[in-house]
C-alpha cells in the first residue's frame, strides 16, 4: 500500500470543454466560443467578420487581421457552445463520479460566467449561484472540489478591447475575479489552482517546427510575466481570505529527453526543461525567476516590463503545492530528423522505445515517474497529478456496452509509475485523470477523441442525445479507488 490514507483519487474537467450553455444566464463569450472544431490535420479556426461584414477565419495561434471583430458564423460548428452540457447535467455527472468513489473533482470556473466582459466591478449573480450549486453537490457526495480559476478562457471582451494578457490591466481584473471566487466559495472549496498549464504560452511557440519571431517571444514572455504576477496576487488574496486555502500552480508537464547522447543534445535538453518546465514553476514555487531567465530573454532580445512591486508580489505569492498535467514525453535533438510526431499542441522527434496514441502522443509511464521525482526534489512541495489520460476512439456495442481495455492499460501503467515515485519518497497527494467524462478536446475540438470513464452521446457533427453511460474503465477505476490503488487488475 503506497498511496497515503486520504489520497485524492478523482477526475478532471474544464468549464469551456464541458459546461456548454455558452450564452445562458448572462455568460459572456470567451475565445473558445469563436473557435471551430478541427482535427490533428486541420487546425481549429478562429472566426471573425471584417468591417464590411465579410466573414473570415484564422488558424489558432495566428494573428487575426487588424480591425476585424471576433464573430460566431452561421456556417460553422462551435463544439464548445454545447460542450457536454455539464451546466444542466452536473447533478447526474457528480452522482456518477461519486459512484466511482471519487474523493476529488477538478473543474474550472468560467471567468465570463462570473464577469461576462471581464472588467466589471460586480459579478453576475447567476454565475455565482451555478458554481455554488455545483460545489454543494460535491459536498453532498463527500467529493473535494479542486478548482482551476483560469483554464484557457479569458473573456473575449478582454481579448478584443484590452489586447488580452499582454496588457497589465488584466492582472487587476483577474485578481478581482479570483477574490470573488475565494470569498463566494469560502467553506465549500479549499483546493485551488491559479492558471492551467501556464507554461504553454512560451513552451509551444516553436512546436510543429514553427519559427517564432522575437516579437512573438516578447509578447509570450510578457503574457507569462503578467499571469505569474496575477497568480502571485491571487495566492496572497486566497490566503488572506481563508488561511485554510491550499493554492497551487498548474504546469503542462512534459518529460523531455535528449534525442542522442551528443553533448549538444544533452545541453539542448537541459535548456528545454528550463524554458518549458522550470521557468514558471520556479517563479511560482520559489518566488523569483531562475538564474537562466536572463539568458532566455536575451536570446530573443526581450525586455520585460517588470515593476518593483511585481518582484515583491512574486516573492509573497508562492504556491502551497505543485500540480501538473502529464500525457507524454518528448525527444529533443539538434540533429536533423524527419521523423517527427505530432499531437495537438506538442510534437517532438520519434522515440523508438515508445509507442504512440492515435493522436500521436508518446505513451510513457516511466516519464511520469521521472517527472515526479525530478520536480519533488526541486521544490519539496506536495505534488498533484491533475491531468493524465488517453484520448482514444471508443465503440459503443449493440448492447450499449463500451469496452476500453486500452484505457485501463494506460491508467494501470501510469498508476504503477506514481506508486514507484511515492515509494521513492515523493509526496503525491492527488490524481485526477483528465476527461473523467468525455468532453470536447482542447487541441482539436473533437468529441471522438474520448478520455472518459463515462461515455457521452455527443458527436463531432453536433448530433447526439447527451446521454451518459459507463465504460468498462468506469468499473475498473471504481475498484482502484476502493482499494486505494492496491488493486489494479
Ligand atoms: C491539456 C489541457 O493540455 O490537455 C486540457 O489542460 C486538454 O484542457 C488536455 O483537454 C488534453 O488535450 P486534448 O487536446 O486532447 O483535449
């Protein structure tokens, strides 16, 4: 028995990928609401109209033309608009989580449900009430909520009118939003995460062989700085409002390996860890930028706008715990390689020792053990694996059953890897699997990339009854939780 008594077994979701009800009860739009569906091969598109009312689309991550306005077009499908309608199904869904024995449920709060534009002084009561009801439902089932304050969904109004996170004003707006969450849900929520996968902004600038300009790096690092300060201010506010609060960072955890033993690859690998993984974690856990940050900025002629107060805030706003997502490892090399693998956000050189998912993600449980041990040694803070899972095609049999042994195998190996890390001294307190219920993929916008223990009858063409059903993995995970991780068969 390696997992400690009271270990938080559970699952994770994000508001924009599951709630739906995108324009219900006063909610304002977010970027995902003007983002179409896509696939591994076809990027999701951001839609807009120009000043003559002509519709247009830009690939995600690309700049939209000057002077256009984000818009929902009649000709397109927007999977996040309906999600899996958690907004109306939350009671049923939480009851299913309870049936599996969940101890923790990770979810996020949609900023634009609380503040439809993002810059208002007064929050939307209907939004406040919705989350209060969700948390009460969790409480009824003895499930501890783990709440992500920002999961990729800045209100669209802030993107359009303030230029998004490059603008320091957003620090203030985010702090107001976070304070509202801490105050309103005091007593109902104790575990919080400030920003989901905060490190993505810079880490993925050059994925897929893209070349990023110095200008893009300048924006990327400034966005990160503004978010790191916003996070630090939220941590201070959260502690001030309730000293019981446990507040964490959330890093997109990828285990990077050198592609060869060429010392140049070894060095590149170290620098990739610094730029991709340690950069944000160091600030959030240690309260200051790592010694290598100056080198990273200099590489792209970046001069950051950092105030004296920012440095004080970063110092005073360190997190209580470190959480991360883990799906894959990546190989980095200075050598030319044609054999690249690609998922949605991430890519790397193919690793001949590993196999890959249908979406091109390396399946590597050892990489999870490596990450846990490396990070625990660096920060010595409680760790939480708050996303891990397999996006796969599922088939519904004629009798309605869904056999997903591939998902069970995936989880079994990753849980074994966590167990080894725990036995090696890592203080791991939670495991919330990603997409414990099928939901819209963040990267591709697909429904057919399914992660859940619970199947949702919703499809990429927008059809489906939204009915929920249990997959084989549902019963398996229930057994795992019931035995505190001892029974993995
Ligand atoms: C993480 C995100 O990047 O990976 C989630 O925090 C996302 O929002 C998850 O859904 C899996 O990625 P995808 O693209 O398969 O949905």
